[in-house]
C-alpha cells in the first residue's frame, strides 16, 4: 500500500480541479446511520482509506451497505450484529481508525451499550478523548476501561438529557454527544459546542431524520430527545482543507487554477487568510478563480507589525491549513509568523522545507517565522517522508514548486485524506508519478 511519489517540480499548472467530499464530515455522517433502522443515503463521500475503512467496519457490524455510484452509498442498520463489537477483529479494525470513536454515541443511544478499542490516527500530539467520554457519562452512561485489553465500554439503560459544558469545543466530541442526545429522554443543552460546518451538516441531517436540534451554527446546541429517527438523504460539503490546499498550490506554482463548486458560504475566513498572504483569488459563481501570479506580497497589520496567522476553533482558521500557509509563505514577499495553538508537533516538518531552501525559524513547537523568498530562489527538490496527512499535502505543494526532482515516501499518509490526488494533479499538468 505504502508507495512513493516522484515529482518533477517547477512546472506551471493550468485548469480546473473539483474538491472531494469532506473527510471530517464523512466520518461523522456515516456513524449517524446507526441511529435508525431506515435507509440513509449519502452522496459525495470521498473515496479515501479512512472513510472506506469506516464503511467496512459498519458492514462487518451487519449494516447493509449498497453502493449506488461513485461516492454515493445507502446504509441500513436494521439488523446489526452486536457480537462483532466484542470480537478481536473489531479491536483491530477500530483501533486503526480514530474516526470510529464517533460510533459510541449512536450505539449507546440506540442499543444501550457501546464498545471501542483505543484509537489510532494521526500523530499530532496528544488528542485526548475525555470530552467524548465525559459527555456520554453525563447523559447517564456507565463507563468502564479495561486497561489490559485497551478497551472502552459503555452501558446505559436510559440516557437522560441535561446541561453539559464541554471543556473543549471538540468537533468529534460534540458530534458524539449530539447523536446520543438525539434519542435521550428530555432536553440536552451543550455549551461550548463545536460549530464547524461539518457539525452543522450533521445536525441538519439529524433534523431531517426527525431530531429536534436548535442553535445550529452557534456554540450552544439544544437537543430535545425523540423516540426514534427515520431515514434521509444527505449530500456532503466539499473538503475545505483541500480547497485551501489548491489555493496554495496555485500560488506556489504561479498557476492559473479554477477550484469548482467550493460552497463559498461555508469557507469562513479561509479565502481572506490566503488574501492576506497576497494571493489574488476571486469568487466566480460558486467557484474560486486564481490567476497566475508572478509574486504575492504579504500584508502587514494596520500598525505595520508582522502578520500572524494562527488557528482557532471555528469560525477561526482551521489548524489543518496552517501547514499550507507555512509553505505558501516561504515564497511570498514579506514575513509571517505561523502560530499553531491547537496541536503539538504539527510544525515539525519544517526541517524538510528548510532542507529545500526555505527561510524558516522554528521558534518553538508551536511557532515558526517564515521569511519569504519572493520566488527569487526556488525551493530545491529533495527526498522526504510524510508524517501526517496535512504535512504530506504541504510537502507535495513544496515539491511541485521546487526546482528538480523530489521523492515523497510514506504517501499512505496522503492517501488517507485525499482521493486520487496524483491523478487529479496530472490533469492540471503536474509531473507526478506513483512508484
């Protein structure tokens, strides 16, 4: 599975690219099919490892999965096999996929019990799951952790709605609690709830299934429990991280690119953050058009101080795009400070960019200052290994803009999040091959 990309950089690209469905939305939405015995049809599902693995887990669990077409599936969870959850097979499958933690809320709500192996996923610091567990316990679940087996279990005769204040605005944590609360007795209010577009999508889908959720898009969600939920159809949003990646790609390779069907209203501060780096981009209908630019100049703050780009929970700038900003800034005119607040060790791939000739000072594990080269000195091709999905795509963009040939190993980390990325880049004229 684990291949290598070989990239000849320095080519200008041209054309249109359509973003895939959003990986982070898919993981939540697909878990929600367990909340009903009726058919749920979901469209625009990205064909990527993490999502396919979750669909396989549901299939093993006894959910009827029908593929209607590319990225279009129907699910029916009317006869699930609970013994699978206690099997060694599930311990192995579930542990390989962090997203499977969102099966807990739906299982608990509908079947009164839930099991979960300790999850894996990206290596980007300690991502605790306390928020999930605490919320489910507050709704009345009994929680047990078997340390020898690395196995979590929950039991609940009846979930009871209540006021829950989250310690952190965890997206997956909020999703889990919302799904559990949808079938709980009484009213649940979740404060400091995550309000990402993906979570809004989940809430809207649950409402179409018969849930009663208000406050969608805010940090105070109110969920009135209902007896049961029915089927629905749902179309997923395009992946905003991928949209941001293509904006960065256009700027770094001085290319004219149109990004199709981006669902502009759901992009938040992303377009303007790239504009602050000096990148021209315009809205054309629901597309983003980026003209070929020889140079882009970083804006300063009004008082003349250096631009800082930092991540924050939605509607702030998503942490998943900071690695892209970092790469793009390396060829801008001017200086920018990237401050990664939400995760540890996401910036550790900058040493690869420094090897390629980028002028970056890593101040500490959370901050990096980038002095832009203004395209006067192209990055040099090199050999590198992708540590996580988002760093992988940033390295890919660096390699496509660099002089000479680059090799990126461990590309499974890129494939986990991006569908047929080499094929889609070749369609724009990129010289990339999979070895």
